[in-house]
C-alpha cells in the first residue's frame, strides 16, 4: 500500500467520526471578508452526461440500492459574471438541495455517506444568503475559465464563497461533484484521480460551448483529493495554463502521482500556486501509516516543479478541513472547535486565513491568466506588505528555470 494514501482519506473524513469532547466556540461565526468584484454573480446548473463512460446509477428501492448502468452524470455548476441580479437569489439551503440531485437530476434521492456527511454541516446555515442569482443575465465579455475539483466524495458546493468571489472578479468557474470511476463513491487511488481528471477535461469541453468563456485562458483548482485530480488533468490537458492546489493530496501521497505513469511534474511548465495547512508532526504521519515497511520514496511534486513558477503559501492557522467554507460556516464546526485549531490560533484566525487564501488565488489568476501587472506586484510583496496579519502566513516563490526544449 502506498504511503499516506490512507492518511488522506482519514484527513478528509475525520470530521465524520463521532464527536470527541471538544472546546466549543459558540461566539464564532464564519464570515467571508472579501468584497465582491465589479460583477454580480450568476449561477447556472446544467445537467449533462459524459456518454463515453458508464456509471452505476443506484435506485433507492426498499431493501437496498440496485445497480443500474447508465451514462456518467455530471451535474455542472457554472458561476459567472452577471450584469444584473435578475433570477432567484441563492441561499446556502438552495445550494444544499442540489446535492440530492447530483446523479439523478430530476428526482432527489439519498446517496448515503457523501450526502449525510455534508448534511451534518448544513444545519443552521440554510437561510444564509449567498452572492449568486440563479440564471441571472451573463455580463457581456470574454472571461477566463476556472475548473474547480472538489475533495474526496465532496459536492461542487464545498467552496461556494471562493467560486462566487472569482466569478464576481470576471472568471467563469465550473465544477462537478467528486465521483469515482464508475459510481458516486470516489476511491483514493489512481483510478479515482483519473476519473475526476477526465471530468475536468469534460468540463473544459463544455466551457468551449459557452460564448463568454475564453478557453485560451484556463486554470484548474483542486482541494485535497481534488488537488491530485487537478494535477493529473494539468499533466494531460494542454488547455490548462495554471494550477492551484488547496492543500492538495499530491503533497502527501506523491507515490500516487508517480504510479499514474504519465504525470511528470518535472516536465510541466505552467505556474503552480500551492496552499498548505499547519503541518502535522512526523510522528502523526507515522501513526496513520498503514504499512510500516514503506518509505516516502516517490519524488516530491513541489521539488520536481522546476520548469514552471511555484508559489507556496503556508496558512499556519488552519487545519485541512478549513480550506472549505462549507465546513467552517457550520454549527457542528463551532461545536468541535478544538479539533481544527492548530497551536494557539482561533477559529477566527482560520476564517481570516480563508479570506486571504481566496485573495491570493484571485491575484494569482489575475497575474497568470489576465496578465495584470498589479497582481504580479501583489504576489511579489511580503504578506505583511499586503496587509496580512503577522504569523498567519508564510510565502515562498521559486521562479521557473529554463523551459524544456
């Protein structure tokens, strides 16, 4: 068994375990501090199929699910710059209802563990207003495209604030759920990463059909296991011109990338922005390792990334789960606060860090996709020069060496 593969699954689903005694923080309420950009935000939900792949559609018949083969369903969420607030104003509850129709489209059904996990984090947040308006009129223009790849088994809605924020700043952001090769259940292996990687390319094909989407300027963002899938996609799909990792799994399981066979970080020339959390100790990783005979012998992806610019942002005040706004804004998150706060940081420090993560993401996209000089200058400044509170963030930048011939 590859080192750390099981650790990734544990990190993603640790919060789904029964609650351990923890210090509550009832005064904390997650707030996204960033101001919207120049556009209103629209949202479209497109039900479509990848007919080149089969999928096990489970019925919710009494006595247990029955496998029904069909085409791969991809419920596609598109956030985009809008020129008005026409259409239904979205709440987080409206986003939550989409999870029940991820694979069935027309009739809500229960898919079990992935949905129940998310549902526990929706309580108390459903009436909160989001920025987006359903089916609002798209603003005129030609906008760069961002494909968002969710974490293990997660829905497209795990980072609503980030996706809406980027759309308000002039990007078309597209996402579909994290699903395995042939069923709703994602697997932590090359097959699973391949499946989500193909979804990313499918969504790029779809983006090409949108008149307002500029598919000559494309970035992929992946959170956790979605970071592994986004890396796979960037290695294979030359339309992807920039990559962003939200504590992506390729840092913790480089052997999975090596096993893919055709994913070579040392050959990629695109820019990479990596966010990482407060690091666990080596002893913590060792305790989670299933196979004590294995060593971390696969090449480190970041060390291998020499032919593309690399910006590494360490967010020192947050744990892995706090890279998702869905989880941070929940009542359950406040109740289990001590699980998620590194060292002496507070949950508020984590919320502030999330907002800065979104800001650095935007500036990276503005710098590399829109070629904005002001964004380049932002990335070159120190965090404190950009207004970040001391001790929340550490940034390192490695400029690309000469490109491969």
